[in-house]
């Protein structure tokens, strides 16, 4: 059931129709049933998994609060983290590590067959596991009070707009909105409409159309492509994954607005970033802040001197790469981002002091450089294997040769993604991501008509599944 499918919008219309006539208590019950139905529409068997994760963290949080000794609190939170990571590791990484073990044994002359059991990856497991785990950790740290209302906690973990692809909501932000009656705010409908329309535009018009180019470039034998074709394929993927992932997060925020919830902003014009740290303050903010608060800072952050800081940055990004999937391409992507973070960090103190004095030209150049560094990383993120990534890099160096296909791809990228980048540049200049909702209604109506017409006319015949559902 996709946000860009008619089935979902029928489902959501029914939810909203019931929602408006219920009090807070029954709204939460209805939303919980709707959330479990939404998740079960992929595979009902995994409802037991999300329920297990929910109940474990619910029980641990209460156990931590009721513990009389520090040792017992530590034991409970250690068991909780171990169980959460064990579940995540089993479903997400078993197939990869089993295959790597078989390959390694083959190298030393021992022939083993692959295990007959191939574990299916549940949709969105990384998102709801991290969200539930952060709750029990926050309770252990004393940052939040645990709730005794198990149904409302289940809704916090399974809230359907952001369940399968984020944002990863902290309990301090979303749980109070679940526990307390929602207040009807005058701008919720208008803000929600803007977010849903811009999100659908990102997903349907940009991501799904550019997916055709990306799938062609990355599925073909790289030997049949030129280096220029590979480069524009990477550009296309950069805008596909941005349109796809930020589109989901934006739609989720819009739907939640209509129900009286505020979800965190997960993207802030990331391709206008001027440095790696700036990029991670703009891209997948819920994950980057999660990794910062629950991994980077506990490792020591920047408190142990330059070398310890670089080590912590590298470990955090390697594990961030591994979070996305079990594969050498994801680890390489994480390593690359860790590398550029450490390089920029080495020059960071001087650069941060001079930031305000940087000329517009130099800042534009730094944005262009950062965009291409991010695109270089996307090559490894999207490639089917390290061999494919290396072959494409080799072609870009040895056989660049632009073709008619190159020109077609560049034209498509400019047509679909160009207007969004101009719009985001305007938002960046205004320092307000919701600026469009505050302009005169005539301008808003013109933009909305453009979005609707593009969504209707340029809707691909076959919609693509959201990329981050696999994570």
C-alpha cells in the first residue's frame, strides 16, 4: 500500500472520516488498528515482530523506572539493546554474512552450500526498531518518563504515516502528541495540503520518472555505456533518491498535520549544503541526529582530541552505512562519508570562523563541490556490486564520450528536478521551508496547479516502490 497508490488514499479517506467523529481515546485506538492494518498489508506475519519490539521496549522502560539499583538498570538496558540489535541483525544481515562466510570458506578450500533458509527482510524494520530502542534509552538516561499506557505506546511505535520510512521520531517529541488530546489548529489543513502536494510531486514526477533512467544505467552492462552516460545516471539517482525519500517524509508530515500531529522535518534542502557536516544537518535528519546522540557522543564525540574525533566520526558513518543494508557497497558509502567528514573536520575550525565572510561565489563553488562529493558516494550506494561501481568509475575516466542518451538524460533531469531546485533555492534564501504557505493565495494557487498538472500528466504507468522501504 503505497502513498502514491489509489488504495492508500481510499484507506486514508476512511481513516479520516472515522477520526473526525471520535474522541481522543477512540482516535488512538482507531489509529492503532489502522497502523497495524497498514503494516500488515505488506505481510501480516511481521505484525508479531513489530509487536515484540514494542512490548520489549515498553517493559524495559518500566523495569528501568522501577529498579532500585544502578546495576539492575544497566542490565535491563543492555538486554534491551542486545535484543533489539539481535532482531535487527538476524533479519537484515543474516543472508549477507552467511554468504560471505561461505565465500571465505571457499577461498581456503572448504566447500559449503548456502543455508537453505533465506530470511525475508521486513519492511521498515530499521526505522521502528531504532524508534522503539531510543525510547528505552531515553528512559534509562532520565530524559523522558515512561508511559504505562501500552496501547498508546504501541501507537507511538507503529504510527502509520511514518512507520516504514521515517522520520525516526523521538519519544520526547511524538509520544506526548499521542498521549494528549490533539488541538485543532487553523493552519493544519493548509500546511498539510502543501506538504502532501510537494511530497507527491517529489515522488511521482521526479523520483518515479528518473527511476527509469537510473534502472537502465545501473542494470545495463557498464561496458555498453559511456562514462558520460554513467555520470548522468548518477545525477539521476541523486535526484531520484532525494525525491523518493524526502517525498515520503514530506507526505507523512502532511498526513499527520491533517490528524493534528507534528512530525519532525527530515530534510532541509540537502543539495544546497556546503560541507559534509552541513549535508548531514539537512539529509535524513532523524537518522543523523540518532547516530549523533546514541552512537557518536557515547563513543566520546569530539572530547578526546583530533584523532579520537576522527575515529568516532569514521565508526559512526561506517555503522550508518551498515544501517542502510548488508553489503560492501553500503559500507564503502559509509566509509567515504566518514572520510570526507574527517577531512573537512580537520579544516573545520578555520572554515567555520570564516563562514560568514565567505563570498557568494566561493559559497556557490563549495555547494557544487559538495554536491559532486555526495554524487560520488551515491554511485556506491546504488551500484549492484563493488565490481559495477569500479567499472563505472573506470568508464568515466577512460571513455567519457557524451552520447544522445547523455543529452536525453540531462534534459530529463533538468525538466523534472530543475524546478524543485529553483524552488528550494528560494526557500533557502527565505530561511523558511514553509514560505509558500505565507504568500498571497494567487501565487500559491499557481504553484499548486503546476504541481497537480505535473502529477497527473507525468505520472509513470508503473509506480516505483519507495527506496527506503528496503531499509
